[in-house]
C-alpha cells in the first residue's frame, strides 16, 4: 500500500510537534512506501528540510500557496460553461458546493487563475455575494479581498496530485482539500489525523491578526470552514488526540461514526538514564521550555512571569530550548525583552537534542495560547519531570488524567495569566516533595497510555484495515 502524507506548514521543514509525530509515524512503518505532499507558503521554502527523510519516503511534492501561474498553456481565456459557473457560484455564495465540478474544471481545463480571478464571471458572482452580505463595504476593496482569499485555494485545486492508495491528511484546510480531491479523482481512501482542530486554530489566529481587519476576518474564517466541511464529509476516518477534540470535530460537522481517538505516543526508552545536573546547575531550580520560539507559544508571557517569580525565588533559571528561526522577528523580540528586564538566568539554547538537557531540568513549562496534545509534556513525563502548562488543548487531561487515578502531574494555569504562571513557578520550586511526586505521576501516566508502542499498534491496525478494504497487502513488518 502506498500512503501519501499531506501536511501543511510543518514536516519536513519545521521541527517539533506535528512534524515529530509525522517523522515518527513514517519511521514506525519502514516497509511501507510513503509520499509527502507538503503545503507551504512559497518557493523560498522549497527543499529546505529540517529532517533527514527516512528511506521509505520515495517522493516529496510541494504546493505553494503564494505563487504565480507558470502554465503558459493555461493562460488562454476560458469561458465558464453553465455547470462550471454554477459550481463556482456555489463556492463563493457558501451554498452546497459542487466540488466534483470544480475538481474537474481546475484539473482538466488548464484555467489561468489570473484570467479567472480578474474575469467577468468571478466579479459577477462576488458582486452578488457582496450585495447580499457586505454592501456597507467599499466594493473594490471587497473584490480584491475575495481574490486573495480564493487564490491559494485555486492553486490547490490546480495541483497535479501524486497517486496513492491512501491519502493521510494531517489537517483539514488545504491538506483536507487535496485529500478530498484525490479521493474523487483516483478513487483512493482518505483519512484525517488532526492534532489541533484546524478550523478553530485558524479562527483564533484570524481574530488576533492585524493583517486582516473587521468583517474581512469573517470571510477568511468561512473559507476555512468550507474546506474543513469538505474534508470531514469525504474522509473515511477522522482521528483526534483526545475526546474533547473529537467532540469538536462532530460539532463542526463530522459524522460521529467516522471519528476515533488516537493519543500521541513517545519513546520512553529513548528518555531513560538521562544525564543529570552539572556543576553549572548547582543551587539552581531549572525550568525547561521545549518549544519553537513563535507567538503561538507565547514566550513573552513566560519570560515576564519568570521575571516576577525570579524576584521572589532567586534560584530559578529558565531554559528556552528550541529553534528560533521560524519567526526570527519574534525570537529577536523575546531576546530583547530578556535584556530589557535585566534577566541573567534565561538561556536560549537554539535547536537541541532534548536528551542532553531534559535530565538537568526540575520541571518543564508550556505557556501556549493553542495546543493539541503536546509531545513536549509527554517527553517531560517520560523523564519524570512535572509541567506547568496553560489550559489549552489536552493539557488539562495530561496534567490531571482522564482515565487514571495517578494524580496531578503538574500545575495548570490560564492563558497569558502572568501572576498565575509566576506563582506556579514559585510553588514548584519551593516544594520539592510535590515536584517529585508530580513527576512520578506523569511518568505513570505516560507508561499507561502514551507510549510510542501504543500509537504504533493503533496505526498498524488502521493501515491494515484500509489495505484490506482495498484488497491490498500492507507489506509492512512492525518494529519494536
């Protein structure tokens, strides 16, 4: 069986989180052929892989959401027929979208996106939508916004897709759109594995975004909802990492019988016998933040909370461990914040192997404003380290447990609450017995339900069932 993994904005370009999960999944099935279909922003990212691809990855295909139409044949004028016009109208007007017609139109007709978006058919449809919903706005601005909203979707619809038996999409959105189109074109199977709920994450980002204003946020949000609905409708199986996420998928339109909870898993053996504290750590209480230095991780709140905690508990030291190149401007602002506050016990390590540092930590911390089921918390638990985490995603379930009675494995705080986070640092630092007990609770929780072996078994059965339904052999030997 040939599996196409469809990812957006992560593997194999960015480290950590979803990328680590994808890399681990592929390596778990060394005799299964994988193809990567990566959705990235533009050609400047092409081929800039952070990961060394496993040998069973045979192809990498890239879709650029910010691009130009390179197909000269496609620059001829194309007049939409009645069915194509109706399908395009159903898309823009947020009606029952005639996706099959759109798939055929963009795949077979060699349409110029420039001519389509600048042409009379698109403008007529947008004008109708504008008159019904947004007539208080300036039409010229609204038209250009609609062009910018639909251009990346149309790039996706024009892409020539690799053939595979199973399209495994690691999100809805553009990845789900591609998987849905592949299922229609090739008759393949399709599944979705969401780590966060894509539609909700995009809504949160758009509501905070400064590049899109006012009611235009609604236009973008509606676009992501349309793609997610399509993906949920066409998928044969939709997985999530925890029960509440599954409930959100159902709330957003996914049929309950398609859904399945498949928790993350980490390699406990990889994190055994880690080197402990060094002379540098003498007299210090080390807090480890394993993350990408990006706004969604809210490192600035973490630094501010640390500065308050440090005043009351001088032994504290903060280690920010992870890449700083994904958002260099934000990372630079975090460093400037540390310098402006006169903090001397904050270390930015850059990209690391956590096995070199995790054993030296007394606790880990995550102050994100959005998460799924963070691998960094589970890796900390595997090393007997408790966590301070904001109440996002499945952090509450990981800290307090969902199906066990091991007890709290850390302290949960509210998002962006500097006082709560600072107090959690102080409480954890000053109560060593509590800290050690929480670390043991986390370790027991990982051992009972979040080991990599559990995840492998789950996905082995999923892939095996898909292969069987298509009369194929999985041709894969599991590794222990």
